[in-house]
C-alpha cells in the first residue's frame, strides 16, 4: 500500500517528478481525453513492469534497454490498434501522442529502476501507484482546463461510438465569466500545470517538515 501511495502523492510523475509532460499538456483540453490517455499509460505501466520483472534474469545487461523498449512498443501498438478500430474519433485526437508512450520516460524509467531489479509484486504495485498518480494528475489538469475553458465536463463524447450515449455536463449555468478561452490553448495548459506543480510542492514540503 505504501508503494501505491508514494506513486500517487510523493513520487507523482507529473506533479512531483515532472516527467511525461508532452502528452499531458497536449491532450488535457477535455476530461474524456485525459481519462483515456491515463488508462492507456496505466495499462502499459502495469503490463510492462510485470513482463520485465518476469524476464529480467533472462535478458543480458548490454541489451536490456532495447528489449524493454520493444516490450513497451508492442504494448503501445496493441492499444493504438484497438483505439483506431473501436474509437476512431478519439484516436484522431490522441493518435499522434499514443506512440509517444513508447519513449515516455515515466514508463522506461520505472522499467529500469524498479521492474528490472525488484520482484513481481513490487513491480506491479509500483506500476499501479505511478499509473494512478499519472491518472490523477491528468484528470485534475483536464478537469480544470475544460471547466474554465468550456464550462463543461466531458466524460463521454468520442467514446459514444462504443457506449451508445454521450455524457457532457455544463458546470456553471448562466455564468458570464466562464469560459476563459486561454485554458483551451497551450498557455492555459502550462498555467494550470504550473499551479498544480506548485501546490504539490507546497503539500510535499509541509509533509517533510512534519
């Protein structure tokens, strides 16, 4: 349990370690996008950590990183094919960023620092904790940006082709201040992320002082 809490709070890949920011900034204009990207990264983290932990003793030291990248790339390709087949409109939005998961330093970093050294249960818990931490950061980032930028929370739009219904909710009816267009743009993404990182550092600092 401690491993999972560390990944979510004290070793959060986005808000504390500031890793994997490219995809996080690019896809978080809608909550739905953030959720789908979170699920993709969580699945790849869990499966890659598990597989690498199982085969770690069979892989020679000098080819470890290429083997790890091949495993991660295979998992990402499977997810990309499934998205393209079953959620093509969502794939159009995320498609360019899904391949970046292969070189996402969060996944490769956990493979090298944890999965290639620890037993399977530790590797799975680490992947789960870091994956949930990444998911929390993405969903927070996308929720703030969409609410302030569009005055909506989109849980089901492009996924409606699979589920058969849409779930888009207006947050502040009759509000004349929101939406603030800047939060739909790159500047709004950086601004929101900066505030969340500062808040995470403040909370982390208070925890250490206690």
